[in-house]
C-alpha cells in the first residue's frame, strides 16, 4: 500500500471551499481554519477522507463565549488573533495519526440563536462533546441524535459556562462568623 504524500491543509481547504473559508490563523505552530457554519460538516469530512490529509482523530470540541464586547464590531481586521465575528465560537480539534499533524477548525454561532450542525455522523465520539457544549454553553447542534442535558439537571435554567450567567456566592467562613454560617447550613442526617 502506498501512502499519499502530505499536503497543506490550508491550501487544500481554501481550494475546495473558497469563500467558505473566512479566516486562517497560525500562532505558535498551531493552525486554525475558520469556516462558515453551514459548511462545517463538509469541511470536516473533506479533511478526514482526503488522501494527503487524513485527519482521522477527533481530539476534542471546545466552545468559547466572547461576551460582552469581544466580538463583532470589536474586530478591526488588523489583529488576526482576535477574529471573532459572533459571540460564540466552536472549535474542532482534529489530528492526523498518519501524518502526525494537528489542526483546529472553527465556526462561529450567533448570539440570538446559537446553532451549529452536528458531526456525530462522522465521529460518534462527538456525541457527548456536543451534548456537553449544548448543556453548559447553550449552543445547539442541529441534527444531534440525543438532545438531553448531560451535566445539569433537566429543570436547570440557563447555561452555567456563559459569561453572562448570574454568579451565586457563599459567605466565607472565618472565626468571627462561624456560628452564623453554621446556623444557616442544613445539617446532614444520621
């Protein structure tokens, strides 16, 4: 069996998808390709199955909330490290075991209705990763086979990893207020 020589993923994706490639960034030898949300499944499929690329391992899926003002108009087109056209970003961290290369493919989701197509059909391991993001960040994955909450109870309001999620607090216990704090805590039953 002959192995195809490695090809540059950025050139290959730009050639195949053209205007659907919104931004490319290389920082500290890590490459990120930002594509349109509508084409993410096709881009991932292309990177996974094209000879010379073969990104055949999904390492992780992560998400970022750029609230309150680090997205949209804040991007001036000059500083390529700060490309954030929408509030939410979803990054797919993929790896080619054959060529020992990593790549990050990123999409952005709108604040009003954050929805990204699922890639569970390509990588079943994405199931729980996408459910975790949906549960904790509120980004929905269109076509996902199991939309139940993963970490939070079903009746939980909101998504606790969003930057605008209300923070709760608990009074810190010191020697001068220990009795007051203990009086407000429920006691464990024997």
